[in-house]
C-alpha cells in the first residue's frame, strides 16, 4: 500500500507538470502596427514618441512621410554597414559627448541662483556717461589687486566704449575692488577698478529687462566658471612626459 501511494503521488506530480506545460499562457497584449516598412512593424506609440521629441513637426501626413523616409535611409545605411565604420563610430562618440556635456551645463546653469536686483540694474544704467580707470591682467581668479596693478595694463575709457562683458563686470564694482571676466572666447582676465569719474548720463530708453537678462547671464557664466575651477581643483591630473 505504501508503494502504491508513492507511485500515485509521482503520477499526480507528472500529470500536473504536463498540464502546466501545455496550458496556454496568458500572452501579453500585442500592439497593432500602424506602419510596416519592409519587415519592420512600427507601432503608434513609437511614432508618437518620435513626434513628441520634435516640437517643430508639420502636418500629420508630412510627418509620416518624413518618418518613413528616415527609416528607409537608416535601414539602407545599416545594410551598407555604415554604422560599423570607424568614422561613424567616432562621429557618434563626439555627438554623445557633446550632448552629455550640454545637458550637464544646462543643469548647472539652471541650478544657479543668478538673481539680479533693481539696484544692480540702476548701477549699470548710471555707469553710462562716466569714465572708468581700471587695470586688467590675463590671470586666474586668485590674482590680487596688487598683482593686477603691478603686472597688468591700465585703461581709461568711457563706459559706453567698453565691451559688453567689461561693462557688466565694471558696473558691479566699487573703486578698489577686483573681479574676473571673459573678454572673448576663453580669454579670462582679472580686473581691478581704480576709479570712476564723471556724472551719469540719464536716458529714458534703457530696456531694464534686457539689462537684467545680460547681467543674469554674466552671473551664470561666473557660477559655471567657479564650478569648473572647483572640479579641476578636486581632480587628480597628471601630465606624463613622453619617454623614448
């Protein structure tokens, strides 16, 4: 009797396993394609995802035509193994790195609390008509006022004759103070303001919101510059000399 029960248990277990194996599984709902290009089925969700990422798409018919053409070109390029060529991989790498850095810099810029007060706008406007005496030195942010005066160049100029970056930097200084700014491209200079002479040229046509935007952009650039300098300071950078 004992052995009979064991055999029955084995048969029941085998039957249950067989039943589970042949029982039809609950299949995931299939998404009906809206377009089939050659052998590739494309769902409405896939097309909508591409469309959502292109805010400048035209009419529905034009968008679909452009999408089909794009998929045909991609398929043909892959058929020719262009995606496996070194030049393509290098271009893809460059695009990836460029996109990665851009997203990072956008996030750093957006995190900057670069508020511009009404007093700062007033100081900028009141600088027009006045003459600024200042010193500049191609140097890092660590340059002192003594360094800038001793090693830099001295200028005397009307405020309106200065470049935009210098205007925005000098307008926020009082005599005796220093700052750093970019003149062109990556050319960073330290600035020391010696004195301001003359009376403000009061005009009524200043666009305060435009000035606010300019001053805010200058603050954001300074924030980014300081952030990058901190990255470099915290990094371990080793220069290796080439040895034969």
